[in-house]
């Protein structure tokens, strides 16, 4: 049993009812495109109605909303369940990022990051949880980040929000696995998106959003709990976080030069 997938493998996306929240750019948009191509019935949400319409009109259900608006998410979930009769997979992809260090804290921005990256995930889960429990099947995925593995410079608030998402996904799996619900934790490294475009530092192992979407698709098909990529980078960070704090902190400070 220890070597079996932690989630039911999604052997085919054909006809799967999948809701992506945070699909106007980056990983979300690329993943929506690939799921549509694979035959899934896709719904896309983001704040920008125009962006969603330009990309997905006629090919996906379009539900413009803000992930921080719990009421809007509840309405969206009810709309899709009425239209589709249920949900097979819901992916919390919406997120934001801002370079921040402890000697230059922007409290309003830090709270906004936590509101979108963590509270937004909880808002979405609360909206779809009754449907998933009633069905006794389906899945919920959270796009976190390898930045959540351990503290990093320039990642104040963002890293904390992603660490909380990792913890949240683990708790959700423990509570919901026996109820037939799959939980997927998605931890990308550096992905070329509008959010990372202005990073003032070199990004090791940077990949395109299409490559990230392909890795997510493969992970869902395997039934993996954690889908992390690119493997060279994510495994290095995992290894670093096995070290005692005194060594981890010194190595990260020396390795980043920050």
C-alpha cells in the first residue's frame, strides 16, 4: 500500500468536468489549453472577463470572479454544478507575488499576498467542498510553490503563504482521502509568467508555462499527491530542507548571495 498512488489516477481527461480558478495567464491559461485539447469540459475563472473571453470564448465555461470574494465563488460553484451536474476536479491556481524583504516590509502588500494565495484557496475549497463530499469522488488541487519548502530571501509573505498551502494540502488529504476525494499539491519552481517577469535576480531552471502544464497533467494522470518540477531544482530544495537550520540558513545565504 505504501507504493500505491495517494490519489486515484486520472487515466483520461476526456469528459472530465474541471474548474480552473486563476486561468487568465501563466500556468492556469496553459493548463486550461491542454485540458481542453485533451477533451475535458473546462471552466475558467479569473478577475479579467475580457482576457478570459479573448482566450477561451466558445471553448470553455467562463466565470469571471475574484478569488478573495467567497460569495462569488459559491455562486460559481452552484452555477457549474447546475450546468454540469457535479465537478470532477477543481484547481486553485490564482496567486500573486511581490519581491519583499524584512527590512522593507509593505504590510498592505503582504496582507494582499496572504489574502489571495491562502485565503483564496480556502474560499474556493469551502465553495466546492459540499459538492465533493456529496459525490464521494472528485479532486481538489492547490498550486503552491517550492518557495514554500523553506525560507528564502526576497520571498517574505509569498513564501509564508505557499508554506501554509503545503500544510493545508496535507491536512486536506488526511481528512478527505477516506471519503474518496483526491488532493493534489502542485509545487512549481521558476516558471516564465507575468508574475516572474520582473524578478531582479537570475531564476535557475526557469521553464515555460506550457512545460509546467505538461508536468501537472502527468502528475494528475499518475495520481500523485505532490507534483513538483522541474525535478532538478525541486529535489535540490527538498534536500536543503532536510538539513538543520544552522546549515540550511548559511547555505541559502551563501548560495543566493542575498
